[in-house]
């Protein structure tokens, strides 16, 4: 059994920021990278809205720089994946995919969330090349272009309205004949002259490549009408996120969607010594910079908790 004062689960902006702060506080944190090292930013191309990079930076490069910064102060990294979490007194026990067992006093959960995808050909290949799950992140790349959004809830409506600031035309594609969104969000979409709702349609195919991006999508009717070819430069998938919190069911308090609940103005959870940061606890903002901010908070609170004699 390997014992550490502090372990951080996840290596996206939240986990790596926590690692930087914790390492500078001489906590010698171990970061378990998890199944997607670097988090969601590794699936994006250029990041223009992270402070400090005037000309933007590639998502994977930003994650590499943050990891190197954490290593500079003494953070250690493991390539494994945690398969089971349990509690023993005040200690947290983590069993990993490489059959190791870790014991720690403080644990920072920064496991993120996974965007739900359509599961169609080319979707993953073109992620960051015209296919996106974040309008705030990528909308500005498509100024004056035709943009498609798929979904029917509040997120899809919000993203459509946001993208209408940039796009020449925004198509909101919904598989039903009525939006699931709240009345106020649905009305905003319906009253926006730049948005056209394509009812009873599902995205069946995406045409494009990494050089030219998305050029066309194929829509299948759910009511028996002929397929429709729609020329566009981007497809934003807005059908929700799944928080990566399954490891902590029965341990941490969660809301009905599975997001970990933290105490107000804090990253503390219902379990003493377990702190949470990033998208696994945030269903509102889901930005790299907000995740990084909560990673800082989690590390500071973990350091104070350990300094109070809770190790």
C-alpha cells in the first residue's frame, strides 16, 4: 500500500492547477492522470480565451505547460486509472487499474465531465476541426459562417443564441417537434431572426476533414421525410454532459444529475478531507479558467485542512 498526504484525481485545468498550488505548498501531491490525461482541452485545437496567451495556444500544449509547471515544484504523476474508492477511518483508499492501492489523508477530485456525443462517423475525428461541444470556447472561429447546433434543451438554446452573434446563420436541429427547453429559452430562440429551427431531424453524417473542417451534415427525418444535406462550417453538439463521478456514488453527496455537491463558497464535500473542483462539480460554466480557479481553491483548502492536524 502506497501512502501519500494528498492525491489529486484528474489532470485537466482543475487538477493541474491544484497540483501547482499543492506542490508549492510542499504537499508533494500525486496526480493520477485518469483515462483522459489533460482533460477535455486535449480534444480541442486553439484556445483563445485562457488568460496569458495573447495569440492563443493549442489545447494540448496548454496542458503540457501546466503539467511541467506542476512538476517543477515537485508534483508526481501516475498514468494509472482509479477503479475503486473507499474510506477507512479518516483515510481514503484508492485501488487502481495497475493493481496498486493508495492511501491518502486528503483527496482532491478533479475528474471532470464528459460531453455526450451523437455517436456518428467522423464526429470524434473532427472534434476541434468544426465539431465542438463548447460555443463559448469555439464560436468566435466561425464568424460569418453557417453553424449547426444539435439539441433541444436549455443548453442547446443558449448555445444557439450565443453563436448567432458570430454566425451568418444558425440552424438548431432537434429530433422532436417541440423543444425541451424552458419557455423563456425557447422563446429567445424562436424570436431570433438568425436562428432557424429544423424540427424532427437527427444528424446522421458529417462531411469534412481536418484540413478543410466541416463542410456538410446529413439530416435524417424522424417523421419519414427525405434526408436533407445541410451546408455548414461547424456542428456544435449540445445534448448535455455526464459528470465523471461514478467512483464516488454512495460516498459523496451529488445532485440528481450526478454532479458532486460542494459547500457554499468552498470546495469541501460532505466527507472531511475530500475536496472537489472543476467540471465534476460545475454544470453552469464549464470553462478551463473557472476549473483552474476552483483547482486553486481546492489545493488551498486541502493545505489548510492538513495543517490543522488532519493527516
